[in-house]
C-alpha cells in the first residue's frame, strides 16, 4: 500500500512538473471572473493595463481600480479633480507619463492620478503648469516613450521636450507617436498619417490609408494604435464595423488586414502575434503567416462558456491574459494550465478513475 502511495505520488508530481512547464494554448485557456463582488468599483471595465512595476490598473466607469495580486481597491474623482478637455469627444483613454502620473480622458473631461499615492490630483491645471503648459489645452496625447503632447488649436507641443509642431491635416488628430527619436507621426480621423521631422521640427509628408471618401467616413469614429518593430497596427472603428490596418514606415505603405462586421476595441502585441479585443470575444493575428483566429466564446472556470464583449485586454508579468468586458467585469486566464482537472463522479470522464479507486479500495481491504 505504501509503495503504491509513493508510486502514485511520484507520478502526480511528474505530471505537475510537465504541466506547469507548458504554456497554455489559446484554445485551452480557462478564465476566472472578477466583478463588483470581488471589489471592483463597477462591472463595466473600460481599460485594463499594467504599470512598469507590475500593478494592474483598471478603468471602470468613473473609477480607477488597482489590483495588487490579491485584492482590488479603487478611487473615484471629485468635481475638483476633473477639468474640461473640449477637443476630445471620444471614450476612455489613458496614458502614463514620465513623472508617475496616469492621465485619463473621457467625453471632454481630463483627470490625473498620482501613481505613488494612488490618489487623484486635486489641481490638474497646476500639474499642467509644472509640465510647462501655459495655454488652454484642447486635447492631450501620450506617445510610446511616455512623452505627453498637448494640442491647442492647430499647435501641438511638448514643453518638456521643447518641441512645437503646426498641424497640417484638416481631420481631427487621434493618435501621436515618436518613432526612433527621429519621426513624429500624427494619425488623423480620416485614416491619414502626417509625418514630421522630429529633430528639426518640420512637416515631411502625408500617407492616406483609404482611397475613397466613403471609407474615410466609415472608419472615422475611433482609433487604437500600437507599434511592432517598424510597423504600426491600427484599429479604425465605424458605427457597426471595424478594420485593422498596418502602416509600414520604411515603405510608406498602408495595408488592410482584417475587416469585421463588429467593432474591434484594443490591441496588445505578444511574441509572434497580436491580440485584438472585440465586441465578440477576441482575435489573434499572427505576423508571419497572416493567419487570424477568432475566439468568440471563452471557457469559464466553473464549466460554463460565454461570448464576452471585450473593451480591453493585456498580459501581465506572469503571462496571464486579462480581458476587460463591457458588463461582466474582468476575465483572467493563467499563463499555465492547471495540472488538475475535476469531473463530477457520475460523468463519463470520471468513470475510469472511479474504477481505479474502487479496485485500489478492494486491495487495501484485503491487506
């Protein structure tokens, strides 16, 4: 009996070792659900992101939530913590700057969080003045280097960098990014990108993503951007449709990758693929092959499945996948599959194991 116990224990340890050293495939991911009952301020997650120190930040409606690996806390702004941002009419966006600030904008309003104290800054205008902003601000943008850009009329500037650019495009400015410390790229609502010489501030050229006015108008609602190597991937949304575009900087060429009859909402690059949040689960695009996989339905830890409306997604430091949903809170899948599976005693899957246990019980009774 003792020998059997040792043998079975060794086998289980071996299975555990093999399991925890095997990354879970997307097809095998099992998601755990977190919502207001777990401490979230609201079940409608707008954005989920991770700081450089590994903290998970979650924007819900009107609140900023923090997850420390064990529990959720949240803060909400008072009226004095929010100022007008008249040039921005879109939904939630957030940016990290280089001074431990988290900036959030939504529907013409702007707020700032001190990440060291996890508190809203009570005087946003004073923070702007400390950053060298002297004129009223219509809109703000953050680039991939955590520089903050401020638009006032047709002037875009970063006082900390000592840079000022005059906007040339007529369409609304949606995204800003600094590439290789040499080019400043401005992405506009008509799908065009205006490229400027960053070191000697001057306008260089404009590359249009769409050839027809119909497409420019169709996909003008919102933009999500990320840089992979020397290529920008951009989601452009319409009323009930979306398109994923790729802009190659060296070739100055736009390529249409995916069109969907539903909205795509967020991008997150990981290794050889790009994860895409959408109204119908999430999609995965593989750079090398161009293959697209759509995971419209996800498996939950309690054995159920669901089709989540995903606003935002990201991977944490441990490789776990977080999905921020419109109405179902957060869904989280571990990077590694569980070493154990559980089955109801009466299920077909459990039958072979029940038989082995019964046989072992009979042997033990004879000893």
